[in-house]
């Protein structure tokens, strides 16, 4: 289906949509405003009814509580109504099946409340505060039907009560409490006892209990059977201008076949200034005792009906509709008269004759519900449908009725439930035009989009098999001013459509033509771009992040003002400041340039180093060699401006010092690697092998002179030895000396204090090196004296 476009017919704003506009009519009974009528007997309710607590639909009633301890349930009608006209409500209520708790309330609260929350339950009946539990949010008024008797006293933190307060129970009471918020307010205003004598009691003939029956009793729905109850509340705007005059009546049956009306309050003053808009709700609760609380046949409407007037509709005569497509019209509040303050169009209802309208005139609930059967009318010429809310309707003319006129009747109902007397809608069915198509200049007729650089444009033409007399061009669904021609030069990116009208003012809408200004990719490049070898050239493309030459072109401007594109950027060797831009391959516009610096270094960075046993100058086997536990100094000799050093010692250890000292502690051939970095990020690496094969050294003297000041002791010189056993023998194999002390000075040439004669002696030694090697050696030496 093609979509319709707007069209203004004389003083009515009638939106005529293009081919086959889908106008959505939800399958619901939703309403906005009053009267609100709900019997609950089909176990369904309107979408504006909000449930909470234990409230639920059950057996054709709204059950607020079961006969259980400490239960609560509530509903409220999420429809705001202006407080200026008051409100009245009526409903049957059923209190039965328990042992006397607690009661139910009718409450009003500020319609602007953002987050609804009921008050304390139990004796507070979901309205007033209860201890540290807040009362109902932004409450304005609560009328409680109190079976147990707590709603009319000051217990549990409530303010005021019968005789000024106290904890005395006043069962079978109807009590009015005032406005409140949080833990303040909700004060006692007035009350009546329905079944007791005394200052607040009803006349004897009027008295009755609020409950239908006690434990085991059943719901009473027949007005002729004792136990039936129906409540009527009327809150008229107070003559003084502030608050309301409250009247409360009950239909009560206490004897078979004799329902009677009992007046509880007659225009009682309630002088509290009301918010601009209110909402209404209902709650019930139990505490330490039980009761079932239910309601049904609920009706809520405006109280001050005398001040309300019916809307005045207007005849819609001989307006155009277009064959074979859905035409949408809107009757707004500018085209009809809405006389009531704060009123709006709730719904439009359709009828075949004025007689049908008059037949429903006295049924306020039928008007209030805006019945689904009155929102659709199927005729031979086509189908009318009215929206659920507001003044919109559609007509789809069937094929074959060109130049014929179709007529139906309609009413307008406002949000107070007031309804116009009825007017006709008369539409002329006209021939719809042939389809229209948008063709871009220079494009194939099947091309429906084009990519252009920002600021470039294209001439779009509306083409079809019809003589069109008027055109309307739209961008992104918005009408383009002064676009009444077959061509439009489009510059801005967006979705373009055109509506073309034939000589009978029937429209046809094109499909969408898309003008795209593709965004440039996020162009990022390293800065600076560095070449680390003097005289080298660079491929600048390697430094572009997310480089994509398949979809984009890249353009480089060098310091000489020359431009290099794509492959031409592969060999750049001039230092200086550059800029780079990108474009889509199918377009000719370049992005804003990104500036960066390119540097080719003048001096190479070279990594060099030497090593030695720290502080000795020993670099190899000369001088005794390098041992595994020697501290080795690595001296940096790099050139070219190194500012950072990274040493890898080949044994899992590293260092960032310029010239570090490292102890390996084990044998091996270690690959030493030094990587240096300069301030531009250039790096150079040198690798050098360091063999460590010596873990110990043992040197034995050939003789010693125990009688001189030097060379007095015989023992080997060692390095890398951690355990030692030294034994001395004469040539006959007798052991003369033994020690296992690694720190011993050795043999002093004496046995039991007596110096041994000069001559040859024999040593034997057992040792363990630092890396676990075992060493056993023996030999001869000379004692000289």
C-alpha cells in the first residue's frame, strides 16, 4: 500500500493520506476521561484501571481482600479529571464471610502524583498513616466504610477522631478524612455511625450494619435480599468556591423485598482546596480480624452536570476521497465547539442515521466507553473507521464508485462524557491517480539513491503515467515549503518523497529516494612519522591507522606543496611538516587535512657494550677468568643519542639501567642483548655471547716455611668452594693433620706442638664447589725450616 499525505479542506483540517496508509486502531476498550463505567462481570477491565496488593477480578466482581489476616488491596483509575466540576460515583459493595475487619475506602488524590503508593492498611484502610507507614501519596480526601471501628479514632498515629480522638473503637462508621502527605495530615473531618445510637448515630429507622453477614456468609447481589449494599457519593463544587459539598447515600436492604435509601451526609462542607486535577481510587484492608471486601457495577462521572454542555459538531459536506486508497481525516478542536473548561475530544463515534444517535443519547456509559461497534462502519462504497481516541477517522473507498457520494453520521464525545447531537459526514469518491516515481538526473530510473559530497545536489523529477496538477515534496517526512513543481533540486542529505495530485485533488505518493552524504572515516596517523636510517625513504601509508585503500583514497601534501596520492606515498624521504586527507573512492571531495611531522634522522642509532668483572678489568680467562658468582659490569658504549636501555641477560633477568651489574650464579653460554631507543622512538639491538664455564678454582703451593713470617701455613688458595676437608700425611702414610673448616689457615707444620722436620709430605683434599661439583685431589709438597 502507498501512504497518504496531508490535505487541508476549507476550515476543516482533513489529512488525506496517500495510497493505503495504515491507520492503527488497537483492539481495546480504552477511554480518556469520564464517565468511567465498569461492572467487572466479564472478568476484564479497562486499561486505565491500575491494580495493587491483593486486588483482582474474581467471579464477576472486583475483590479487594479475602477473608484473611493482614490483607490489603486497591485500585485506582488512571484518568485525571478537573476538580472544578466535582465528581460522583456509585458502586455495589460486598462485605461478608469474616469476623469484622476492617473496611474499605473511596479516595481522591492529586493527579500529578509521579509515583502512586497507598497508605497504611489495617485500621487506616489504605488511606491514612499507620505508625511509621506513610499515608496515601498526595492524598486529597478519603471516605472510609469502617466495619471494625479504627478509621474513626486516633490510634496508630492517625490525627483526630470521634470526640477528638482516642483509641476507642467505633464500628459500623462512615468517616471522612482530609488531605495528607507522608506522616502528616489525613485528619478526621466528620463521621456517622450506621448501626449505633449516640451523637453521631443515624435515626433508628435508618440504621444498618455495613457487613452483609459474618463467618460463612455469602455475597448478596439481589437488592431484594437482606445484606445488599450500594453506595452513592456526590461531591459538588462548594458554593464558596473552595472544596466540595459532600453527599453520601446508601441503598440498603435489611428486610426482604424492601431496599431503602439512607442518607448519611447531606451536602457536608469539605473546605480543602483541591489540586487542579484529581484521580479516584478504592482500597480495602484487614488486620487482626477478617472479611471479604468486593465491589462491582462501578460508575464514576462528573458531578456538576448542569454546568457542562454538549460539544457542537459540524457537518462535513462534499469532501473528497480517493478511490482505492485509505484516506485519513482529522476533526480537531478548532473545527468543533468544546464548551467545557479543560475539555478535549475523547472519541468520534460513527452511525448510519440520526435515529441511532438518539437511541443512545441517555446511555451515559455507552458514551463513556466509546464502543468499538461505533468506531467502524462498512458500506458498499467503502469502510469508515474512527480512532480509539481523538477526532481522527479514515475512509477506504472501494473500486467502482467514482463520482458517487457516501454519507454517514457522527458524534463527538469529550473527556467529561458530554456528546454532540450528531452531524453528517458526506464524502465524494474521486478517481485516484497513477503512481508517481522519483528519477534523479543522470541516473537509471531504477536507481533510488545517490551518494554526493556535502553541498553537491541533484535534480529530482516526479514522473508518472498521469497529468499531475500539483506536487508536494517531502524530506524525512517533512513538507518542503514552496516545492509545488515536478522537479526539486535536492542538496541536503535525507529521504525524499513526492506527493502528486491529479485534477481531482487525489494524491499518489512516490517511493523514497535517498540522498547520502557519507561521513569520512576517522583519519589518524602517527605523529611524528620517523625514519631511523639516514637517507632512507618511507611508505607513509604504513603509518595510517586503519588504512583502507579498497574503499578510500589518501592524499599527502609535502612541505613543497606537492600532492601525492595512494601509491605515490610509497617512497617519501624529505623531513618536514606534512598533511594528509582521505576521500571515498566514488566521490571527489576530500576530508579536512590532518597535520603531522615526518623526520628522517641525520645520525644512526647504534647499540654497543662491553663487560668485565666489576672493578677488576677482567674480561676473560686472562687474569684468572670470570666465575659464575662474579658481579659482571655491562658498560654501555652506544652512539646516536640513546635515551633508554633495555638489557636482556639471557637468563630470564633484565635491566633498564644504562650500565648495570649482574650476577649469573650458574654456568652457561648467555646471549646478552642490549636494545637502545632514542627520543624519536628509533631502536637498535646488539647481541653478544657471554660464556661462564668456571664455578671454582683451587691452587696448591709446592711448599711452605712455618718458621718464617710469611708462608707459614700449608693450604690451597680457592675460589667458588663451599666445603673442604684437608688431610696431611708423611711419606709413611701417617696422618699428621685434618680440618673441615673452610676458613682454616691450614697446617702450621707441627704435630702436638712439635715442628716436623724438613722434607716431603703428602696432602689429600675433598671439596664441593658452589654449583655442586665434587673435587678430590692429592699431591706432595715440601716443608722448609
